C-alpha cells in the first residue's frame, strides 16, 4: 500500500512538471465504468485540444492518503473523484475550491436537492459536484418467494422491519434434512457495518451525531439502538439471519444469495445488482425490494463527487470539463456503468432508469427516500468509523456484550476521538 501511494506521487509530480493538461484523478474500478470515463475524456480532448484532460486512475484504498499529501504540496490534481462524507471534512480544512460561483442555473436546478445538500456548507459553499448516489435496497429470491406463496413488497406497499423478520423465520429451511438450516431467511453484510447502521438508523429516528455547545458529540439513545436491537433479534433470538452475516461485507454476501443460501439480502447498496447481472447462474431469478419502513422510509445518502483543490491553477478549465462530464447524457452513462443513481433529475426521465429490468424502477424511485445524515461534515468522521464504530459493532455481533453496553462504549470512545478534531465555533 505504501509503495502504491508513493509511486502515485512520483508519477503525478512528473506529470505536473511536463504537462499543461487538466489532471483528473478517477476512482472508477469496475471495467465498465473505467471504459466510460476513458471514452468521456477522449471525447473532451478531441473537442478541446487546448485544454486536454489527463486521466489518472487511482483507487479507493489509497486516495485519502494521496490527497492529504498532495494538499500540503503543489502536486494537487485539478479534479478528483471522491465521496461527500470526506470532501466536506477536506473543505473544513481549507483544501477545496468553493464551486458555487461556477455553477449555472441549469445544473443547479437539475441536480436533486438532497444531492446538493450532501456537499453544501451552511455558508452556501459547495465543495463538490455530486454525480452518483448510493441507494439502500433489499434483494429477494423470486423462486423461493413463489414456492412459499409470498407476495414481495412493492413501491406502493413496502415492508417493515417487522415484516422482514416474520418472513425471514418462515423461509428458514433444512432443505436436505440433515438437521441444519441451509436456506436462511435473511442474509446481511455486517462486516464493517458502521455505514449501514448509520444510514438505516435514520428510518428509526436515530441520528447518533448532534451538536452541543458548538461541538459534535455522539449520543446513543433508544432510537439509535432500535436498529441494533432489530439486528440482534434476527440473529440471536429469531435465528432467521445466517450466522456468517456478521463476518461478510455486502459484496461477500452476494455469492451465497446466488446459490440460494439466503432468501433475502437486506440493507444492501443498489450497486450490488451488478454482481448478479454479471455472475448469477443461468435461471437464477431475483428481484429488488424497496427500502424498509420503520418510523419513516428514509435512509442516508452518500454521493460520489468531483472536486477541485484550491491549489489547482486550472480551476475554470477544470470546471468546464466537470460541466461536460456531468451533462445528462454522460451522467446517465456513468450511473448505468456503476449501477448507481444519477444525481440529475433529467436522467430519471430516460427509459433505462424506468424499466423493471434488474430492479431499476424501484432503485430510481428510492431517491425519494434519501436524506442527509447529521454526521455530514463531522471532523474526524472517517477515523470514528474505523476506530470506534466498526470494532465495537463487531464485538456486539459476536455476543461479547449487549446493545446497551455497546451504546455506552460507542458514546465514550466516540467523544474521545471527536474531541481531538474540534474547536468551539
């Protein structure tokens, strides 16, 4: 990992010294999305020979360290791809250009409000242009549902968490009569689950993060504990959740779903559908479930963005490329390639996003339930997830303590971490 980051810095420094091109760092990793990005850059360069873009492929695993280093030097990219929860923190440290003065009415009005909210400071400063939005859905095995005479949820009639538990118990089966369950009602990717817990707790009324005396603090009350209690009920009491759920990510749970081990997968990102389309065995029938309901159907949004560092010497040219990259046609292509929601309203009107095929209609409608979590822009949020939330949640799932004990530990350890990042406003 250190070698990759160091190598990127060397290559980038050489590029800066020898090229007047607009340097664009992309985090695309799926083959389809990489190809879409390269085609987009080639089209721009052909039409704009005086302001060519240099495409630089990076990775999600190394981008944070690379950017932090580049912000402190003169080796910044002119445009970089990242996510809203991190760039707001970068902006708070003074690293990013305020893009609000560059944004025209057409772009401002066409990108959905909740996407803008994910990148906008209270002052009105805009830290990045959102283009992809993750939506939280569920997946179900159509054949298992039909065999058990179960009507799946619909956009008009979504399921509650209680309904999922009820059906989950019903769909536990020992299909080969060896005394062990081999078809579980529910699979859920709970390894490193802080992001999942935060975004889904919103529907229970949970927020976790709040401000007291001008500082962010974490409070874990009944509403924050509600989802954790539901998960532990499915896992420990009802035993309708596959035990390996606690050790697998969302990506890792999909192969078991394709083998018929899980009748449903809940709390999964819509982008996971790509694995099913590309890798599911012939004849495997699956469907998409709308977001689950508790007090509301709201889930947290995380957007992918393009930002421009303050140290970029080509800010206007860089934004001209962003404007081109995020027109309706290009944004739709990027979203389809990444199996995520586009941020433009005009994209939603296109036929591919309104088809029942591969669950697109349900995924597109789920944009109505996206909202911004109160943790957005919290200094130290990334460290909090990695050093506090994820480890404590794993211990909870492993049965080392109760939900109440986990809540107490999260509060104490969270506020120790956050205190190092904050000052009175």
